[in-house]
C-alpha cells in the first residue's frame, strides 16, 4: 500500500523502457499526479514544448539512448523557452558514486536507484515539489518587495525638477543574489532647501522592505512639518521603538541650501557623507549618531558647507562592505576612488556602481549632488 502525497503536479517521466514508464506512471497517477511520458531526449523536449501546463518535475532515466539523462537535463536548463524544472535522476546503476556525483553536480534535485520502491518514489517527489514551490514563493515575495521599493523610490524626472542642484541617484537590488533588503534614498524640496537622505533597514526580508516604505513616508511628513534633521531622527526612532521594537535602521539626513551651500547634517548609525572636491580631494564629514530603534538620544545636526564644484556623496553600506574586509579599509578605498573619479554627480555614480556593484550581495542605494552654478543673465 502506497502513501498518498500531499501535493499534486504534472510530472514528466522519461525512460526508453516502456514497462518502467508504465510502472512509475501508475504509482504517480494513483497518488493524484498528471503524468506525461517520453522514451528519449528528443521526445522529452518535444513534449515539454507542447505541454500545457508545463511539468513541475521531470523524472529522467540516466541511460537514455543517444542523449543521456544528464545531457537531457542540461539541454532543458539551457533552453530559453523552458523555465527551470527540477529533475530526479533514476538509474539501475545508481550505486555508482561517479554517476551520483555527476548527476548532483549537474543540478539534479535527487538520484534514485531502479527499481524504485513506490514509497521512496512518492516521498522523493513530494520533497522535491515542496522545495520547488517554497523557492517559487520566496522568489515571488522578493519580486513583490522589489516592486514595492521601486514604486516608492522617487522618479528620475521628479528629481531632475529640483531647483539649483545637479542630482544623480542609483539603486541596485540584490534580489538575484540574496533576499531583499531595506535600502532607500530620498530627495525633495523643503522650506530651507532640499532634503537628501539615504537609509537602510536592518535585515533581508519583505518586512525590511515594508518598514523602509513606512520610514520614507514619515520622513516626508516630518520634513514637510519643518522639523530639524536631528529631530526627524528622534521621531523616527520613537516610531520604530513603538511599532517595530525588533527592527533597527540607519539613516543620514542632509538639508542643503543650494544657494549658499550651507548644510545641516544628522546621522543615525549610517556611513558618513563624503565631500569630493575637484582636483582629487575627498573627505568624510565627521557626523555620527546611534541607530534608529534603540531609544537613544540624537545630537543636534552638524553644520557644514558644500562649496561650488564639490559633490556630496551619500551611500548605503551595500556599496562597499565585503566579507572579511574591515569597514575602515572599505571606506578609505571608496574615498580614494571617489577622489579620482570625474567630479560630476552622474559620472561619479556610474563609475562607483560599475566598480563596486559586481561583488556585492546586498542592496545598494546611492545619492550624489552638486550645486548648480547660478544662472547668468
């Protein structure tokens, strides 16, 4: 008596020996699965291209004529018209360690010995299907969070409309390399000039992304009420402590008077802003403060000035942090590279993203700004 599986699916069974296909198909059909069959690699590809719906799983005999089960699995993965379909290899010679290793290294999800006991077959099928569906759910969650983040990040055309500044922003999600995080940037006009912000909610999950959206909303609300940068951080700290006591975030806020270059800067555990001058000079502004979400006091904003021709750079740590590399070393590497990069916001952004984004496993948010020269009449 076979055990019934808790998930059902369309499954492709590929075996050149018809009795084997019949026996395996019968076990799967009794468990509620829909079974498609093929006797060779070319037949299997033809079935896949005609199937509707596509199989969620393929069970491939290793010793197929012409094209082996290993080669068929590779062709399936290389076919741009086919999505990723998990594979279970089956072989009468499955006890050969070389075959097992070859199959698993080629990406097989499981490897079974033939003849397969019905209970073992159904248990393996259920395990692979559940893992595949959980992975699909995780991908959909990351896609939703990715879309959510982009829906609330300001559009380039709106940023270009900010008066008296030249502004470039960059956002590189890590969704293909890791779970989604909560990095963001913001730039909008306030009574005293332009508010610039970068932030990072701790963690990599849908929760981090949704808290990021919440912080961006309250940032705009507090700023438009006229609060000073450090007071905004205090209010956001209270919000996290009250509503999200298990979450922390970092944030750096700058209010820039684009006419005079005066800046009020407040920092909550974030990387310090970097000022780049023409001629190969760059320095970090010494502004520090505690993380948001710890209920600790925040010092009044520091004052600085952005001179004509200088670029202010604000980034999240995903740009430069690397495993086993001290943060101070990474910060110095960024300072040196920025100092010798073209000193305009857009060329600086492009140079840094091209150089750093290839090796990161975290989200990146970047903001670079320069005062526009006054118009002459």
